[in-house]
C-alpha cells in the first residue's frame, strides 16, 4: 500500500484549511505520523475509514487553537482516537 493510499491522499485532507504552507506541512506531518502509529498498532485495518476524519478534525482543531508542533498535534489526534 502506498503512502498516498494509506493516508488517504493526505495532501487533499487539508486542502481547504486556511493556513500558511508551514502550518499545512506541520498538519500533514502530524497526520502521517498518527496514521503510521495507528497502522503499527494494527488499528487501521479494523476501522481506518472512520478514523481518518477523526484524525483530520482533531488536527484542524489543534491548528485552530494555535498549535503548530506536529508532534503535539499527532498526540492530540491519537488521544481523540483513544477516547472513541
């Protein structure tokens, strides 16, 4: 499975987000890292399609709150999945 497929063409996930290029890059990095971690935990195979929007939404919320650290955004996104 390619990275584009496994992350659901992640570049498109944040395409409409009103952020500068650096913030979008951090958001994409956070999403890709969170998705990878979920794959390593064998969580994605069970319910990947329902997790994708949850990750994106949580990363968007973090960015809207001013978060720019991709590691922090990743942790916040994974925490949202953990609480499902």
